[in-house]
C-alpha cells in the first residue's frame, strides 16, 4: 500500500500563534513530499515541494519565512505556519511521492494525506 | 487564464444516467493527465490516468486530445456513490521537479 497520514486533522488557534502540521508516509519512503492548500470552492494550490535533506522549493507567492518546511527524514515532512492569521485558515494537504528524488522523466503517483483543517481565530 | 479549466457544475443527474465532464489545459508542455475524485472535506484520490488512446475502467472512460488540449471523463450508469467533485489534473516536469496542477473541480450530485 501507500498510506500517508497527517497530524493533526484539524486545529483551531488564536491569531499570532504558530501551528505545526506533520505529514508521514507510513509504509514507504518518500524522498519528495508536497504541500498544498485549498480554500473553499477552490482548487488545490501547490505551496512547496519538499525534498529530504534539502531546502524546500516554494511556489511563487508563497512566503518561505511564514510557511516553514522541514523534511528531516524519508518518512516525515513538517509544515509550520508561523504567526498565523485568519487569512491562513484553509485545508492543508500533503502528498508523498514514491520513486527516486529527481526522477522527473516519468510521473510517480502522489499519495495524499487526509488533510489538516486550520482555523485561525 | 487558469492553467486547468473545468466547468464547476454542479451536475445533478439521476441514478443510471451517463454524464460527461470536460477540462482544458493551457500549457502544451504538460505531459501526463489524471482525473481525481474529492469527497467533501476529504483529500483527493486518484480515479484514473488519461491517455491519448483513451482508457476505460469499468463505468469510467477518460480521453485526451493533445491537439486541442482537452481532457474528458465519461461516467456511465451513475451511482449515488459517484457523488463527489471530480478534479482534472495535469502534470508537468519542470526540469527539476514534477508538478501537479489541479482544476477547481466539477461537482456531481447523483440523485434517486
């Protein structure tokens, strides 16, 4: 199988606090993980690509100092939303890709975590 | 213009009906194509890949027209359990990464 978990599944926090979301690949090693954000009635938007042992690559318009990504092991990536504000309230979904890092010649299926619903008051 | 465009729907169809969804993409460098299904407040799940030759998986048929940059999904004999949002997704290799771009989805509601 290819199971990806996320923790927590939902979180409510006060404005100004930081929230850490964990993404784990449970039964495979994921050299690459992706973080997406989905606002209501909108599509999933890629925020950043996280490669194990190296810095994340952020999409245009995503602040790297606000959304800190750490991919310290082959099965765990974390996203920390620093100084969260109400406009950061969203559904954050991670995905993990089986396959070799840098293997861009062929698409390797991404397996999605169940998502984390963040509400900032 | 959005990179992947879909009719948001909703499509309300009775059980047993055949329904078709369309999608267009703007980047001709896109290399692989997929339909995902997303239930309310859940993560997307891969439904099927889409090939130029067309491919079928049970009641689902997907088609890709590269010349027109157009992707379709046909669902035959709709079931209540097919009610969900269907996401058109394209993959593009940027040289250093493989990147998925999602459409906003087409909502399907199958009724009795």
